C-alpha cells in the first residue's frame, strides 16, 4: 500500500513538473508570436502610409487604425510622428491534469511609432512596455466600443450634440465629451473625446453614422482621430 501511494505521489509530482514545463514553453512561444505579429503590423502599416501619399493627419490616422486597431493614436506635429498604443493578446492551450486542458492568454503592451521624413518616406518602430502603459488605452477602447453601440442604436432625429451627450454619459461620469456633430446629407459625423479613468489619457474619436431617415437606426463606424 505504501509503495502504491509512493508511486501515485511520484506520478503526480512528475505530471506537475511536466505540465509546468510544457506550459512555460507554450507561453514563451505565444509571446514570441505576439512580438512577430506586432512587428508585421508595424511593417504593413508603414508600407500603407507610404503608399497613401497623403499629408492629411486624419487620413493617415485612418490608415494606422485600419492596420493596428490601436485604441489610442496621437500625433506630434513637431516631428511629424504618430504613436499608436495597443495591447496585443493571444491564447494558447494550457496543459492541466484534468481532461480538456485550459485556455490561457498572453498579453503584451506595445507602442507603434510612425515617423514621416522630409523626403516623404516613413519609418516605424515597435516598443514594448509594461501593462500599466496600455491600461488607459484598453479602457478607452472599451468605452469607444460602448459609444459605438449606443450611437448605432440612436434614432436619427436624436443625433444632436445634446442628444448624443445624454446617450453616452447619462450619469455624468465624464468619460465622454461630445465636441461636435456635423450633419451633411445622409451622413452624421460625431466627434467625441473619450477619457480613461481620471482622464489620465484622452482620445478623440470620430463616429460616422449614415441616416436613412426619421425613426431609423443605422450601424455607425468609429475611428480614433488626432483632434476633435
């Protein structure tokens, strides 16, 4: 009996060590794949910026958003230079003793810097940071998605500055500040300053909503823009 218990203990210890080693390898492989993905995103975005031939900051921010989906995109006029901040995540199967395994996530925080040079060429740089750098960006991304859902569900006649402000911030938490609403034909553009907790980071978003007529609801789009 003692020998059997000893074998069971040894087997459990071995499985614990083996599973931990396998999971460690899978975590490192996932981290490496995330870094490769981030670098590929930077390269693809850099190429797209060069192909665009645009000097309009809103149009260039649109290019960066399409490729990176970064919730925060800022623009430094003195360089000129864009900086996009985003957390990039990936999942892997975690090996456990119980059947079925587990689903684990690895997340890394990056800033993507895109610099335009006098000869109109672009260069990119990827920097990795601690989670605290991406926390406000992730929060803003969540709030922007919430705003997108609310704006998409609003009736066309309610898409005014006051109407949108009340819809986005009914409890006056000051997470959303509607700066402008521009209506041209069947298109409404809404500019909203979205803030993280404590207004640590702020990002302007342009929500574009097509309106078919009174009493209708149409899906909107949301893009971070350098200014409101």
